[in-house]
C-alpha cells in the first residue's frame, strides 16, 4: 500500500486540482497497475493525499513497483511530495 501527501503549488482552483490528480491516478493505474484514490485532504486546494494499492505474490516486487511509482509521480507531475508511506503485508 502506498500513501502520498502531495503539495500542488500550481493549482489555483478546485478544477485545476482535479485535473492534476486525475492525471496522476490514471497514469499510475495504466503504468503500474495500481488501484488509486484521493483518500484525504479533499477540502484543501494546495494539498492532496493519494492512496494506491498493489497485490503481488512477492513483497520485493511489490515494494519495487511502489517505489518506482513514487519516482514517477515526483518526476512527471508539477507536485512536491511531502510524505511517502509504503506498507506491505505478507499473508500465509
């Protein structure tokens, strides 16, 4: 599971925020096959919290994909990442 708190410095309206977040979520879904949603900070114009999840039979692979997704967001969108949390669980 991945949690990102993002600063959106270039958004001036809620429409701008939705456009940026929609782009991030759709690209993460297509490129990394993640399930994504805006999970908090919906009332904030300058910040957003995105949650993403991936199911894999390998913890190493799952964490690698999530770390690549963080780098992708950081390098591909006009956002500043304030916090990143990656959590994985193993069920046997």
